[in-house]
């Protein structure tokens, strides 16, 4: 069902459930601001579907307890008769609550959905002005930001503003944003991002780029059941922004849960990873109002603790998890790393693949190395499928507790792969959920034949089916038609679903 929904979004074919009660866009009052058509939304609106793409329109939400149903229409931010982009797809007044945005496609805007009071910075906002219980459902946001190096305007797909509470972002597609796909601003709490896809975000032109989801001094968020593919610096980065605009963040990026997602092909060779915890630890920064690390003139502490990364699938990332602050839990994940061809340049091959690296040099030098990291019950194929042989790496005096970590055959990992690792002797059965992969004559794979590879521990059924499509996409890099990809999902050793793709075409 989810895959069908995303397909509909990609073709802008979401059907408006209230078509019998819909209104025509041209019947709505609007104003013209710098050639942008601004529509104020002060009551619930269900737009009638129309075949043509709608140019140069943006929305502003100005009331609580309303729904904006776009009727599956596609809004293109290109301003008619110009090459300029509309400043944003949508923004909001302050102190709104219980608002739903659904069945929309937005593309070619400078910025996407600004779910934050446009006139209030962090210093001027609080929990009385912040937004509450917003729902973004069945929405696609694509091609956001101006990529001209001389005019680098905007580029976030969705901004959850400062002091926001209890947001749900469900069944969205965020693709090709110049900056972060979703940005969770300081002091926002309890945002849930679920059942969504994040593809090729953060390619801003800088060496490191940005992440698909930024968690900036925001806490108690849940990121679950999503697909992350080919994003730049990271899929998810947690950090505390360093006194930006002179406002010190007292909330840290703590107590976030990242579970049951698939992370693949992240272009993170420049110090990034699929998930980065405390991403700005000891970074050299300018314009920061925080106190610097003792002895470091322009390096600062970052804070992100008590986060849980569990039951995710990591596939073909240069690095899967990077941890630079203490007291984290990494459990029940599957790591299927391998050397792989860069999606944007097949001549670039990345081979130094690892599952998790823990530690930070500056913290170690200050006598406070990263400690209290629990790495439990993970399954890895990484050490058998890439030339580095790396699995879990502890650097700079970092301390982690290992238990129950196993290879693809469910054998306990040895000391050199998982220091101090211990597995229960009677734990001999595969986990209740698993996904078996069979790939025949995959042209992109260095061994060509890749048969009966076990992928998964605690994976969900939809993730197993999605894996077949991902591998098929990867194998067809040279458009060969001589291969097939099959995944089979098991629960308690009972086969429940088989998914197959054949050759160069679906």
C-alpha cells in the first residue's frame, strides 16, 4: 500500500477524497506579491484536481483546526513568464494548532514548507507561539532551492519550526533539496516522521553538503519506517547548533528514536555517515556564541545523548553510523556494506566501508572520551563483503559495550570485530523476521554472482520487498538484462512474501 501511495505521489496522481465538495483554485481570493500568487488559508479547503501544473502559487496558513487538501495537484514554484522561483511553497502564522496539509506536490520553490512563524526567530519564539499538532500527509516536495552559486537561495524541503510540538510527517516524498530535506528546529519536540522517502537531498555544492533530516537541538523525535537513499552528508544528523544568531540552545538533540528505516547509497565519503550523532562535535566554526572547548579557539562542544538506533537496515553506505557523544544505544540493526559504485559517477568506487565508528579526538584530548555506547544484537555482512574488513571501530579511547552481535550466518562476532562481544550459547536460531536475498549475475557487483545472501534481522515485510527494488536499481547500472533479483521475507521460518525483478526493465 505504501509503495502504491508513493508511486501515485511521484506521478502527482493522488485522488482527492472530497472531490464532490472541492473548490476550484481560481475561485479563491489571492494577492500578488512580487509576481507570486499568495493564497491565505483561513478555513478548510479541498481543491479540485486539475490536469495542468499550477505555477507561481504559495499558501499561508492563518487559522487553527483546518485542513488544506491540495487534491493531488502539482504546484510549480516557477513564476509565469520568468525563470524565477517562488520564495516558498507554504508558511504559517504563529500559535496555530491541529492543522493538516495533504495530497500535495510542490516543486521548484526556493523553500518548501515553512511550518514555523515566518516573523519569529528562535529568540522571539516560545511554546506559546510555536505550532502544535500539524499533520503533513501524502505530500511530495522536490527540487527545492536555487542552485546558482551566485544566488544560493534557501533549499530546505520542510522546516519544523522552533518550539513546535507533536508533528506528524507521514507518507511524504522529499527529493533533491539543496539543503536539508527536513529540518527540526531548536526546542521542537516529539515530531514523528514515518513511511516516507528521502532521495538525493543536501547536494548544496559544498564539500560536505547537508543531510536528509537535521535534528538541531530538538528532542524526543521518532524517525521510523522510512527509505533514505543517495543523500549527501548524511541521512540523519543530530546536533546542537552553536549559538547561531547569538541564541544559545539550552535544549540538546537527546532522546531521539531512529527505527526500522532503510539507509542506502549515501554519498558521505567526506566525513559523513548514514546517521551521525553529535555531528558538529569539535567542529571549527565561526560566529558561535557558545563557550569554546578549552584550548581550542574555534572548536565547540556538541550535545546529543540517549538516542536509540534500532532495527534499521544499512545497505551500501560508505559509513553507516558515526557517534561523537556518549550514552547511545545501537541495537538489532542489519549492516550489509560492500564496495559500491558512486551513483552519480560510476567511475568512483568506495571500498572502506564500516558499520559504526565511535569516538572524537578532541573529547579524548580533554579527558572526556565518548563512553556508554551499547552495541547490541546487530547482524553484519560488512566484514565479508568489502576489502576493509571493518565492522565496529572504537577511536580515541571510546568505550562501548558489545553483546549478541553476529555475522550473516548468526555466528557470534570475534573479538577483533566486536571487542568483548558475548553471545548466548543457546541463541542458535535466526531472528523471527529475516529477508533472504538472491541476485544472479548482477553486473555491478564485483563477484557478479551473489546468491542466498541473508539480509536482515528484525526487518519488516515492506523493507524486504523494497530491498529487491533497491538491488535491482543498483544492478542495472549498465542496463544489462541478464540478471534477476529476488527477496523472500520470513517470519519464524515461514515464508510470507517473495518479490522478484528481472533484467534491465521492471
